[in-house]
C-alpha cells in the first residue's frame, strides 16, 4: 500500500499508462508518485519520445504530424532568393510578395525539376513584377545569376507560362530609362550619363536605334560621351572604355559605335566655323560634340537638302559625295532592292510554223510524249501483222 508523499493520503494512489509510460498518481492532490518508461520496441508506440540529454527525439510519429509544418526545400530557397534579390533591386514589400505568388504558381509545375530550374523561376518572377511596376530590369540583370547561357530557354518557358496563365503583358522600356539603369550600375558620372542621353536623342532622329538592340547603342554612345567629357580620354579606344567599366565589346557594339561616329562626322562637316578653319577629322568629334548636338536639327536639314538636290541633278562629283553621306532615313528605306529582269526564257510558240506531227511534243510533257510514241509503235506492229495475215 502506497502513501502519497505530498498530502499523506493512503489508498489514493492509482497507476496509469500513456504513450509508453506508467504513472503512479495521487487522486487527491495529483502528485506523480512514480513514473517509468516501458522498455519495449518503440515501433509499437506512436509519438514515443525519449530524452538523452540532447533534447527530445521523436520516434515514428504519424506522417500527418511529421508533414504538418513541412515545406519543400526548393520552395524555401526560391522564397529566400526572391526576398534577397528583391531587396537588392529596391522592390517594395508588396512587389516581393507578388513575385513569391508567381513563383509558387510556377513551382507547382517545376517542383520535380532540377535546382537550376527553380532558381530560374524565381528570377523570372522578379523580372515580371519589376517590369509590371515600371522598373527597367532586363533579362540580363538575372542572366549573370543563372549560370550557363544554355539555360536561358528555361527563363522564357517560365515567362510564357506566367503570361499565359495570368494574361500578362510585359511593357517595353524606353531608351532613356534603360540608359540611366545600365550606366548607373557601371558607376559612370552623372554628366556622362546626361551627355549620352543627348547623343542618343540625335541617334533616334537618324533612325540608328530602329530595330537594333538598345544596350549596344547605349554603350557606343556612352563611350563617345566619356571621351568628350574629359580631354584626357579623347584619344582612347572603345575597347579601353569597355574594359574600364566592364562592358562587353562585341560586334554589335562596334557596329553601333561606327554608325554613331559616322553620323556625328557627317553633321560636323556641315558646321561652317569648323570646316572653314581646319580639316574635319573623326578625331575632332569629342572636341566639337556640344556644337553638333546643339545644332543637329538644322544640320540634318542641310544634309537632306544636299542629298535631294544631288539626286535630282545627277552631277557626278556631288552624287559621289551624297553616296558617302547618310540621308538619315529608316533602314527600310535605305535598302536597295534588286531590279528584276523578267525576260521570257521561252519564246512564244507560233503553231503555224510547226509540223502537225510535232505539235504534240509542245503541248505534252516528256513522259506523255514517251507513252504516246510507245503506243504508236504498238499500233504500227498490229497493223503490220494484220496486213501479213490478209495477204
């Protein structure tokens, strides 16, 4: 007979068991007199726990309890990436939540894909939200985070899925917004960025940006502005500029650089106080950039008038000069179409001069002519046989 050590009551101690433990409890005061662990296989008990000085360890808890607060690691990583990148891009909290919502929608489809696909889905969600809210982000802003170039098609797959499922349209970014975004990230001075904008305004008037990748035009114009801003940089090359500010210097950038240079040189040749003093050279452009930009509208009119008058008069020397200068027309109007000489290779057939036995060869195909000759030869053989039989 046990006596409660708390209240001293006798015959009030009862035994009970729960989750693999036995208890001796006083029914009067509730004091636990004795507690023991049943040393049996833990598989027979759901939710059985033991403490070994390292915290609580769960044995064979039901799947419903295990998965109650479980979140897939890929989804957690995607949310974390969106939050970190969103803060780096100065996204508002509501924009970050919208990007997470888009990512969760994509995750239902790509949850069994590789980790790189989930990362791409997070970047795509950020891209869509940024463009929808007027932030001039480009795919290139997330491309460096994606790794290999061949994975870019995954980005477009996610983008098409979001556009289709949510009926989204991605607004275009104006050239001015892209210029500020691209050059600010390269930490170019503000005065160089402003001068680049002015050069791009002239380039737009001359249709140089028509159908061209804006980034290449921006880098080319920025290199000219960088040269004009500081006389020490006037003789530096495009490659030096790109290396200093970590821009790519591919073939497109070089082509746009030459086009803008040729346009500025053409305008500079029309400035009287420059042409009257010295020979106009392409290396003089950085020193006279302000005059070119200030009077570019009137200079373009002068170039156009010269082009039209030369085309009308067709004077040899002037015509040669015009061919070397740009008319500042859209690319579609500059393309020279090849003249087609539609001469008939087959002369018209005069049936009056053709023998009746040969006319069939002109109105039938080669196979038909062969079949006809074969048929006629067979008929001749039959006639010959019939003649011999009669005789």
